[in-house]
């Protein structure tokens, strides 16, 4: 399972956690707030929490505000009631003043009152009868708000048990609403929801009539007929729910949750799953399709194979056909060969050929594929490799197809010296400004020492104007290893260049680490540069390279304790010492002094984390001394140092306490993801805990996704 698919699995889990009952709404997911949708009653419950009691008081105040003459007061009250959603026992009380607001001369009063009526629940007959006249309102925003609320009520009707008396009352109202919406310029998705509700009501009425007129001679026969009617009703209900979901659930979380339900609820059959796939494959976002393939497993693969076999030439010229090809996991040799032919044949559009390549790649790397790669004969695999090489290295081929093919070759032929030499040869003939240079530079490094012939061209690429090319060349030189030692001077020059991007410098530092050749002397000479930015970046490079000599450690300590040195350089020295491991234990005393509250915040934070990496005893002293520090960055460092000292659960709780709905939250997510697998179980447990705040649960989910390998 690749990283993208694992992310979708987490998102699907989050969908089920956050949307267990009301999964869909046509304006995207509603804001989820702690205790924001209570099912309240008029009578005070002595078991209510203080939060619930405050919400009830707030609702009562909002209803009172609806009676105020000021338009602004009514607008705010209606808007807040709409945001709360289901008012439970308060709903019917709120409907009357909201209905009066619908007659107000101020447009926004009518808009927000209509919106609230679609959200608060309560007497559906009264609500629909109040909303229908607004479909003829002179203001288009009022009309839209009314039709939106009618659609919301229609969806509720399609997903709830039907009461005979209520159904008979609503049927006429929905017929009227449907007729008005057909004659007006309304949103199609709203009209469809109303139409489906009307069909549901009519079908229910027809079934009840037939049931009441059924002969009673044979009780057993009647029971069978009643069972058949019930099954038909359930099937219709399921079909309508799917239809409504497809039209109305514009939010990704809702659609993922639908896929999850279809994997576990027996009322959904393969025809409905197939329709969901067809609908999703017509768009540009395949997230829901990918998640369906994971959740439905063999059933999903079977349905996708059916759609692939049914593709016409017209389909292959449209996004639908491209998506079917991209999503296919070939189930037999015939489909495998058909997919291979699609990829290799220039008669197909470039995007379809690329889609076939992506399908092959996904199938190849997924060890759970059926059939797997071992089920294919060696000649068949050789044919695939030959097709890929022909596409990748044929100058007459479409460049758009060559680029992803070059990138894919190392996955299909990872040990082929012949392919490595072909890539190096092609790279040598390619200029920087070619779109092929970047994929060639990235691909050759994956062959390690077999890519040695490309070293001169890769060193040349370190001076390219495009930073992505410089990073790719540095990465590949590091992958080639010690045989690329002639690149060391250029890599050090990149690190010492004040105008070079930090991300590029990080890649250069990683390359130095992988080449594992002596570069300390060259870096030391740069440590006395008059530019503090260069001194800082040299130290940060050492933090990545690690494994420092005593001379390097001595120079880092010297920079750390120098009060005349810039804070950024001293902080970088602390980080470097923390990365050196046991060889830098002699620096712990200096690091402990750097955590004192007389030192700058940035330095203290770096020193606390460095101690956590080097010496748990000294780090504990720093943690205790700084755990209540007023500086956010220091407290965050204390939290992460707890993790480094083995108290990961405590570290997670301390970090979650630092969430404040600001830019700090991104740092919390980053710190949690940096904890790796040690934090995974706790993060998942918090994400599933409904007593936690939405901010904490979402933060943990994001950290889990970021940490997936």
C-alpha cells in the first residue's frame, strides 16, 4: 500500500469518526465544534454538563432575539441557530419566530431565517409549508436559501423512517415545491433532492395502499408479500441514499464515509458500488476511488476490471476512460497484456498511455496485487522492460510519455546495469533546459554505484539555474556514494553560498553524509566566514552529516558559548552537538548552561532538544527547570525532549496542550510526526477518542499521515 493510499485510509477513518450519522451536505462539511449539536429538551436535566446548560441558555436567548424589531439582531440569531443545527426540543419553539422572519422586509433576515429552518429540525410539515412560498421571492439569495433548506429536509426524509400521516401531508407540499423549482432557475442538485424525496413519498403511499388492499385468505402468502414489499422499500431507500450522496455530498469526507458504509452494510450491492465508481471516475479527483479500492478489496478490483473491459475508443478520449485505466489492477494475463499494449501504442492519447504506466506502477509496488509479479513468466516481464526502455530512450517518442517512463524504469528494473548505463548515456546527451534532464538525474542515482558514469554530468548539474535540478543531482550523487567524492568541493560551496536555498543546502549536506568522505577540514575553514548566515549553515550541515571529529566538536562548543556570536549560529551549534551522539557528551555542561532563562529563547529551545538527544539525566534537569516557561517555543522543546528521554505519551499530551489555533499548530503537527512509530498508537487512540476536541483529533490524524513511510 503506497503513502497516498495510506493517507486515504486515515482520511476514511476520520470520516467515520467525525461524521457517524449525518454524512452529507451540499455546501461541504460543516464546522465541527465540541458539543455544538446537542439534542436538548425544554426541561433541565440534572445530569447535564455545565456546557450543555450554557448551550440551552444560548439557544433560548437566540430565540428571544428573533422577536426583536432590529434586523441585525434577527439576522445574528437566525445565523447562530442555523450553525447549532438540530435543536431537539427547542426546534418547534424556534419555527414560529423564524416563520415570522420570513415575512420581514430586510432581505438578509429572510435569507438567514430560511437557512436556519433547514438546519434546526422539528416539525417538517410546518417548515416545508413556510419555505415553499419563498421559492417565488423577488430576491435570488432568499430563493437560494429556501431551496437549499428544502433540499436538506428532502435528504432527511430519504434517510429516516416514514410515518404514514406525515408522508401524506408532505407529499403535496413536495409536489408543489418540485413544480416551482422546475419552473425557476434553481440549483440542479437541490431539485434532484426534492424530486427523490417526492418519489420516496409516492412510493411509500403506493406500497401502503397495496398492502391495505391485499387479500387475507392466506396469511403465509401475505407475510411473504409484506416481506417482499419491505425488501423493495429498503432497496429503494438504499438506491436513493446513494443517489442523494452522489449529487449532494460535495465534501470529500462525506464521500469517503459513503464508501466505508458500502464496504460494511449488506444492503449495498455491486450494482450500486459500480455506479459510485462510475460517478467518481468522471471527475479529476480519484481520492474516493483509491479509498474504495482499499476498502472493497477484491470486489473493487473486479468492478474496475469490468469497467476497463467495457471501455470504448470514445471513452479513452475522455477523462473517464483515462481514470479507469489509471485505477485498474490487472486481474489476469489478458488484462495485463491489454494494459501493456495501451501504454506502448502511440495511437492512444498521451494521458491515457501515462495512466496505463501509472496503473502498472501501482500494481507492481503493491505486494497484495492479484496476480502478483511472480505469477508472470520471465519472457512477459522482459517484454514489459523492453517496452519501457523503448519508450524512455526513443527520441521520436512523445516527451510527455517519456518523462514518467524514465522515472518508472528503476522500479521495474532496479538491478539492471544495462538500464543504468542507458540512463547515464541519455543524461550525458541531455541539456539542463530539457524536461528530460530532471527525471534522468533522479533515476540514475537509484542504481547506486552502477550510475558512476553519470557523476561528471551530475556535478555539472549542481550549478544549474533550476533548484530542483540542483537538489536532484545532489541526491543522486549521495546515492552513488563514496565513488562520487569528486563532488565534495562543489557540495561544500553550495552549503557556504549565502544565496543558495536552505532546501538545496540540506540536500547537499545529505549528499556529503552519504558520500562519507573526509570533508571536515573544508567545512571548518568556512566556520570563520564573516557572514553569520554562512557560519550558521555550515553548522546545520554538520548536524545533518553527523559523526564529527573532536576538532569539530570543539569548534561547535566554542560557537555555542560565545556571547558575541549571533543567536542563530549558537542555536545551530547546539543542534549540531545534539546530532553527534555519544562523542559529544563532553558538551552537555555547556548545553545545560545554554538552557538558563538568561539566554535567548531560540538558543534555549535548541539546547533542550540537544540535551534530550545526548544525556537523559541532564535533559531531565533542563525539562524540570523550563516546563512552565512563558515562552511557547521553550515549552514545545521541553515536550519534545520528554519524547527523546523515553516519555513519548507525556510529550504528546504536552504538545497538544500547546494548540492555540495559530501558526504554532503546524509546529505541533511537525513535532508529533517527528516522533515516528513510537507515537503512532497513542496518536491513533486520541484520534478515535470522541471526548477529545476536534482540534486535537485532527492534529493527531495529520501527524499520523505525515509519519507514514
